[in-house]
C-alpha cells in the first residue's frame, strides 16, 4: 500500500514538472529590480521662514506634516495620487478661506502608494469637509508610517 502511494506521488510530481516545462517553455518574466517614482500631489498650506511662525499659522489644521528645506518650513495637510482629488480638496478648503497649493512630487514607496490608491477611492466619494478631513488624516498617518518612520 505504501509503495503504491509513493509511486503515485512520484508520478504526480513528474507529470507536474513536465507539464510545467511544456506550458511555460520560452516564457520570460520581467521582475522589476526597482520602481520608478510616481508623482503624487501634496496639498500645501503654506511656507514659513521660521518654526515659530509655522506653528502659529497651523493651529487650525487638525493634522499636518512639515518639511524644512533651506531654512524654510513647508506645511502639507494632504496627499493624493489623483489630480482631480487634489483640486476637489483645494476647492473645499478655499471655500473656507484657506489658501491651498498643489505640488506634484515624486514618491517611490510602494507600500504607501498602494495604500494611497485605496484612500483616493474614499476621497473621491467624500462629499463633506469632515469626510475629506477624515480621509486626509488617515493618509497622513499612513505616510508617517510607511515613509517618514522608514527613513
């Protein structure tokens, strides 16, 4: 009984091997060694010359990121991979008196980009400012987890 089982298993493995060779013969699969950065749209609230000035002017934002470049502090409150969503958020915030700048920047973190695609679906279907704020808050938390904390 054991010999029949072993013979059947060996036969199945050999059959699988030969069928695999037959079906996949000559096929080449390209595996990317690195990913090209994709442009994402950062929603910028402003640029400040000092940290104190920045801190004073972002008190109304529930959540934001900032980046220092050449002594200036750039404040971002949202990120999206779709230009339509960036325009939608910009229009929503500008109706309440907040100036918003859209900056396209390259980003190559695949984990964050795959999350961002899912968040963009939510952002597309959001209608109120509170819904938009909730999605943007989740996006920034994801950005911190996958990009900022990994640096």
